């Protein structure tokens, strides 16, 4: 593969979920900088992907009854996977996944309070389709995927699912609830070591009255919305260990209850623009898009952090700078980041094919691999990197690869038919299609596998055995678990 194609494949795996042959061909007509521009400036591309669910030519879905992703959790998961496979805005879906882990919120707790189907609505409903115009948290994150981080923090603080998840709905002046204030500082902005316990209590009081206007838990057309309850806001001054205002003041002065919502806005503004937040976000984005294991270049992190601050906390310019950096384009980092289960599954489908395959069959394997969409394990999100790879999780990946390859048996054989002149030609075709970096000994083992058995004739029967067989072996290989 040419160096330009390798770099483009790297970009599409990291800024998206890999590419089908048709998608790769479309991007191949662009220069690298043009490809980055297309990915980052996705707002120029119509978002019509959901309208293709259920149509021929696209990956299938399976549902009990009518497909209802606004109210049925497994349908919501399938809709998101469908978007990952087919969206013309892959970076938007990749960043939505990033934020889903960053602002980790679990469906089970939300459902425990508001009951199903309202739990799914609070997590995944599309407002334009919901009877009460309820917007789920995933849609909120998708809308703000590359936008203003400060605005995203405000929206998340007022998101009904987050209010349930971190108990903001119980935050009152008589009993300030510390969960959101703590995670705002520890996980969402500055990080561990940059706040005190007194800061946590002050933040809890800042957000008193930021509550949830409940709907009817037995009515799926009921609306759950943020409400500022002025009579539940604690109005005294709140002092922090770090500056809140540009003049260096660390104290949010006492306000009337009616004006008290500004307390929370002031704190979020201060945290969003804090240099440590900029550095932490830059480091998180580096880990997600470049490397989880390599020590980040401090000059690049500083550059990304400055880009974030100079652009008023907008994420898009940070990503543009990251994708065009020498560190991102360095061939030594290609195929070095451990693939999340969702990344593995979606890339496998995009590269192997999907005709006749249903996303419903991927949900149990994903859970066995350690990642169930809408259900991160705790407020810190999923454990990443090598921790994805327990024995059971790796077996689940191998079994999924086997099931997908078997499902695509005839499609893969037909696609490999032009290479039927030799078993080696079939190997070259399949390995090229799967964009994997195989060492010579592994590649030679595949050649030996393809040549095993009766003398090669290139018959349909041989293609239907060897083409999916090689796909199965590659998808289950150690090398394919990296992006």
C-alpha cells in the first residue's frame, strides 16, 4: 500500500471507524489536508443517515416489534451502530463516542428512577421524533461534538439524564448534593489534584436549585426538563481555591435566589477556561486519537491547549491542529492504539461487508467484549487500552469475527473472484481489504492456510471457503485489535 494510502487509512480509522472500499475510494481523490477538512467540517454534509435504516444495501437491524430507538435501549444501540457504519460524518460519531465515555452516564440508574421507556428517552431520544421533543443525552453530545466545550458543559449540567445520574435532581439548599460538583472538577475539567474538598462543598452549593422537572414515569410522551428552582438555591458567597474571575477573585459573591443560577455559569466559565482544563482535554484527545501508551509530546499538548484557549474552548480547531500534526501522521503510531470493542465491531463490518447482517447480533458480543453502549460502568467511563483484553473478551472478538465472516461467505467469495488465479492473490486481496499491518510470519501463515487442501483451481467452492476463512483469521488476529 502506498504511503499516502496508509496515512489516509490511519486517518479514517482514528477520526472515524475505518472505511468501506467505496468510502476509501471517495477519500482517495482528496489530498490529506482536504480529507481532514472534510472530516472536521462535517456540518456541510447533510445528516440523512437515519433515513436509510431498514433500506436494502445497508446493514440490518433486529427488533422485537417495530424498530423504536427512542424508547427501546437495544434499538437505540443499533441506531448508533448503524450511524457509525454508514454516516457520512464519521468524526461526529467518533467524538460522540468520546464524549459518551468522558461524560459517562449509565442507562440502568437513569431507568431505575424514571422507568422504561423514559430511561431510553433520556439517554437516546431524537427530539424531532419524540412526542414531547425530549432530547436524549447522546443527541446532546452529537450536537456539540466539535463545538464549544464551555457550552457543552452547561448543557451537560442541565441534561436530564445527567441530573439523574449525578443526583442533581436532589441538590437543595438544605442538603447540597456534591456528586456533580466533584465530577465537574475531577473528571470534566481540571482533574485530580486540582481541587480541594472545600471546593467540592462550594461547588455543591453553587448548583443548588439546578434540578429536574420530572415527567410522568408511566407516560412515554411526558417531558423531563431542567429547571432552576430559585427557592432551593443557597445564596451565600462561595470561595474556591482557584480563581473564578479574570481579576483573580476566588469568590462568587452572594446573590439573590432569583439571580443565583449565574453562580453555576460563573463556575463553569472559570473551569472551562482554566489552563489545566485545556491541558487535560488536550491530553485526553491525544490518548483517543494518537496513543494511549506513548508519553505525549509536551510541545504538542501545549500547542493543542493554547489552540483550545485561543478559540474560546471550541474543539474543532484543536482537532484540526491534532490531525495535521507530525505526531499524528507519524507512521510509527499506525496500528498502535488498542481498539475499543465498538471500534473493532464497526470496522470489521465496514471492511468485511454487511449484506444480510444484522446489528442486533452484535449487541451480546459487544457486551462480552466489555462495552455496552449507553452503559459505561461508572462515572470514570470504561477502562481503556490493554484492559479491554481479558481472555473472555478476546474470545468474544474472535467469535464475532467468525460469525461475521460466515455471514458474509458468499459476498466475500464474489468480491474475491477477480483474484481467483491463485490462493496468494486471494490473500493479497483480503488482507488489502481489511487494512491490517501483518508481520511477515503471520502473512505467511495465511498463505499456507489458503494453499492447504486440494490443489488450487479457483473454484467457487474454494473461494467460499478460503476468502471468509482468511477474514475470520485476520479479524481474530492480535494485529487487527489495533487501530
